[in-house]
C-alpha cells in the first residue's frame, strides 16, 4: 500500500555569528563545497541568493560531481568499538 507523507525540507542557509552560512546539499547530506569547508559565510541575507546561484552554476558545469559522488557513497555502519575490536583481532 502506497502512503503519501509530508517530508521536511531543510533550508540551505542559516543565521549565526552575525551573518549567514550557506550550505550546498545533495538530498539531506551536506557537500563540502571547497573540499574542506561545508558552508560559505556571507554578511547579509541579500548575498545568500548569489551564493546559491554560484552553487547552481558549479553544479551545471560539473564542478561538484566529485563531491557529490563522495557524499552519495554509503559508508558501512559500525557499532561503537567494532573498528577497534577488528583492528585488535
């Protein structure tokens, strides 16, 4: 039986530290835009649209393909201590 359910869409930007942080997302996962940082800081809400446009242009040009591929890969879930136990075995 198919059931329709509402999903929460998280915003790509939030206010903190006297400015706005803008994140690029792939689904619910945050992409490290420059390889190390996962957000871009801007001083005003008006600049958020420019950053989102830059993310859109980068995605269209294929510049985010490697970052999306890295984020899209599922990592195996290990129970706490399992990696340590496997290393000691």
